[in-house]
C-alpha cells in the first residue's frame, strides 16, 4: 500500500491553529512522525482562505521538505494554486488533484508533461460527483485519454472514485470496489486510491469502519490511501492485511513494527 499521510491539513483544527500561528515546529513534527510511521508521501493542504493559500502552501512545503526525505502530495481544490506552488517542490510527488471539472486538466496535465509527477484523478465533472460505476468508469476514460495527449501514462494516475458515506448509501463500498475492478480491467497499470475517512462519515466507531474499509479495499486491489499513518490501529490492520495477503515475507514488516512499538502496545522511547 502506498501511504499518503493526511495529517498536514489546515482543516484539522489543531493544524489550522499551528498554521495561523506559523508554528513551524508543530508542522515539522507532524512530517517526521508520519514519515517514521510509514508514510510514502506527505500531503500538504492549507485549508485556509484563498487569499493566503499560496504563501501557506509554500510555507508548509518548505518545512516538510526540510524535515523529511519524502515526496509531497500537493492538495488544493484549485488547480491554478497547484500551478503556482509546484516550482517549490524539490522533487516530483503527487498532484492532488485533477478531475473533469472546468479546465482542470488543461492546467494540471501540462505541469506533468515530461516529468515524473503523478496525479490523483477524481471521478467527478461539472455535473458533480457520480456514485454509480458506469459514470465513474466513463469519467476515468476521459481523464486517461486526455492525459495520454501529454504523454502521461496510466501508471502515473491514482484514480480516486470518491467513496460515499455508508450512512448515506448502503452499497457505497460495493460500488466503489466494482468501479475499481472495471477501471483496472480497462487500465491494468492504473492506481486506485481513496481517502479513508469518507466512508464512515456520521457513524460511531469511525476508525473501525475506516480500518475495515482499508482491509477490504486493499484485498480488492486498492493501491494507495490518503490516511492517518499515526493511527496505530489502522496501521496494525494494514500490516496484518498485507501479511495475510502474502506481501510480507516471513511477516517481517509486521513483527518489526510490533517489536519497535509502532503497532500494538506503545513502547517508551529511550
Ligand atoms: N481524496 C483526495 N484528497 C483528499 C481527500 C480525499 N484530501 C483531503 C481529505 N480527503 C483527506 N485528508 C484528511 C485529513 C484529515 C482528516 C480527514 C481527511 C481528519 N483528521 C482528524 C485528525 O487527524 O485529527 C481526525 C482523524 C480521525 O479521527 O480519524 O478528519 O478523499 N484525493
């Protein structure tokens, strides 16, 4: 599983406060902790008013890149904001995100041409977010065909089919997994991703639902997840899933994580 650490996000109240106070140490610590916990990419999302988003993102990007040796996942609802800040990235990571809304592809794809940047492609368009399989697959086709014009191959695209809360749609995970299956049949090298927390919205015991979703989706072939790597229970579930799927030779990753106190009972740091 490719882990995209979601913690540096100004919409989380504590993080929003740290951003407002320009508390560099707090952001730095979040970057280091997520990297140590196993994040492959560090998502940075300003979550601020548009007027200050650019300087906030650049500030966050610089702190993270200074603190850890992990590529960024630049998270903004505004494609032109991503265009403005991308030059501050020291190396290619993931652009979060493109979709068929407005002219997003015309802004995002040229930034990726001839580079190693990857992208998260949301299956939504100007009509909104579809939750049926057919529309998700059709939007994916459009996004992949458009990407091809810029030489962007499917293996650089993480399709995010935007899973709906199960409290709102009982079949949410089932249609998500069917979308995953059909998209992968069309494009075997494409990646499928998801934010973990959307599925459990307005439910009790959200973390149990998120962890179980992660387990089932991983088994079904999900490639990456936007998640909280500091959540020890979710990380334990993920490591167990990968061991059970035969992806962890001699269960070494699982036992090492346990021995180091990264999962299971906390061990005091010496
Ligand atoms: N898809 C894509 N990008 C995304 C999302 C997605 N970016 C934003 C979001 N969804 C993913 N990021 C977060 C960040 C924080 C939280 C949820 C999603 C969050 N955090 C609380 C915290 O850390 O304190 C609570 C954690 C918890 O209780 O689990 O809520 O779907 N492409």
